[in-house]
C-alpha cells in the first residue's frame, strides 16, 4: 500500500486553527512529537489518524490527502531552467521547499509568471508605449493555471453531465436531437439554424430574453451538438459553474467570463463523451483519436480536448497535454494533465512537427521529442478545419498537438511502427526560442534571453545568432 504523507497540509491546518503542535496533539490524543514527525513527513498517515483529523477538525478526508505538490514541483523545476537563474537546486532541495515553504514557493512562482508576462509584452511592444496593465497576468494564463491546479478534471461537472445522459439515454448520433428536445421541454428554449449571412460575426447566440438559441449554418454536426450542450450547462449547471468560478481566484470580469466559458465547454465535452464510455473506447483502441471521434460522432479536436480531462481517481487514462496553434505559431488553446510545460510566450518550437502539419492537412504526424532538461514525450500533430463563412475566406485551419510522457508510449497505437531503440528517435526541441538554451540549432529564430551564444565574424553558423 502506498504511504501517504501530509506534512504541509497538516501544518496549514494547525496554523489555520492557531494551534501549537502541543495543542493539536491534545485534540487528537497523540504526543506532540508524533505531530512533529507527521508535519515533517517523517511518519506516514495512518487510517486512524486520518479519521481523527476528519472528525476533530470537521474536514473532508479527501481534501487532506490530495497532493497538488507534484504539479507545483514540476512547474518549479521548469521555471528554474530559465537562464536568469545561476545554478539549479537538486530535486531534493526543491521538494523540501515545496513541502516546508509552500507559501514562499507559490509567491516565487507568481513573481516569475508576472516577470514572464511583462517580458513578453515588452518584446511585443517594441518602441511603442508600454501599457498600464503591463504586470498583470493574462486571463489565459490564470485560467490555464486554474484548470491545471484541478488536474484538468472537475468531478462536479462530470456528475452533472452523466445525470443528463442517464435521464435521456440515446445513441451518439441522436445527441443533437436529445439536447434540442431537452432545451425545449425543460426550459422552453427553441433552437434555430440561421444562414451565414444572418450570423456573419457569430457561430452561436443564446438569446435568453427570447428563449432562443441561434446556430450558424457554418457549424457542422459535432459543433452544433457541442454548442447546444454548452447552452444546457448554462441553464442546468449554473450553480456548479458559479461555485467553481468563485473559487478560482480570478478577479477581472474578462477572466471570470472566460473561465465560465471554458468550464461550460468542459461540461459540453462530458455530455458528448460520457466518462466511462470514452475511457473504455480510448483504452480499447489504443487512443486512436479518429476511431473515438467516429464512435461518439464528435470531431478530432473535441476528442483531443476530452482525453486531457480523463483523470478521475482510480479510473484515469494516459495523462495527455493538448495544444492548438494558428499558422503564425500563436497558441490559441492549451490544456495539460502532464509535466510538459506548454508554450505560452513567443510560440512553440519550430522543430516540433505541429508546424509541419499545415503542409499535410488532415494527416496525423507522430513524433518523439526531448526537452533541454532531458524530459521525453511522444506527440501526434494534425490540422483542424474551422467553420468557413464564404468561399473567399482565407484558409482558417489550425494545428493540434496531443502528447504524453514517453513512459506511456506502449499504450499508444500511433507509436507501434517505431523502433524505440533507435539513437536518433528523439527530436531535440525547446519550449520556445527565447528560453531554449540549445546550441547549434538550425531552427533558432531568436537570441536566447540572458544567454550568450558564441559568435565570430570569422565563422558563419547555422543561424545568424551563433557562429
């Protein structure tokens, strides 16, 4: 049985009640020395002690044994790879910091996030005036962190979605009709399809006053169904949304609205692909995204997003990350249930074949990649079509990447045809050029920040940044 250590959580609980170790020991009926050992992770938590803590302090035992420190540790390791730091502490030192000074670590990470946001905005501003909100974190960053802190999984929304499918069971290709009927029968909401000309600037409009959902003809079946499920969330899971959003720590009106949208999208995905069914299908098909999409009448992108959320305790799939970019390399969507640090500032690495997928629309491109610190991942990339408003519209395809840690590669069907013993199997990538310390990279597009690459007038290297 796996040992459970709750040192930081116990210390925070004691301090929240303004107790000394001696006072807590009296409440629990143990010695002060035992409380001290628990707080310093020198003793594992027993079932009896867990029940005592739950009873005496009126807390949910599940909250006590949750361990968010792995995500914090992964982020801390990634941050300290930045060249502005001289020397990286070893893993034991970092773990000690997370265990014994969690508040200090969180403040440090927040300072670094603000630094990165500021630096990115300065780089983009050039000679123009620096905006007044320079040091504020973007809503995208805050929401991404909020989802990641929850393990990209929200049990309340999963249960609400499962309740709807249980009340009105239907085949995957009948979900649109079911949602349309439910909106009408339970909420008096009509669904109407409008021409592209009538909805030239929107794909879905929920008119609450007139109890109407307007959908654009530009939407295909999977996306029409998804939009109806999104609206149903606003009507039937509004209290759940309000509770989650209020606990998010987001303060800006824009951030709160964006968070509500992303949570409603999560719910919609759960309605279209019920947890147990999609998990079983994913595992049976070795995570064949096209087959999963066909089984549930959804899109390739919707499956990629859903796979990142299947992190229910005792019923998890392979932990995935998901990234979406446009043709300019801008990150337009990202979800993560792994230790992989997704590109946020300045675009993803050009060595990563997510960019190559634009040259081969609709083709799945597998790739093994290695980060500068040695972490290895397996990824697949493919384009995703977008709604088209007219034949004169510019190509609006986006590129998607779905990936997992290399240790899970035996569970992924897309990796079967590769010889995993090849020395040249892994492509050497970085998060982005600003942060990547790699030398002699033929794809470098920027001078790395605060790191000097060798350069000489007497020698021309692969790029103009290095001789």
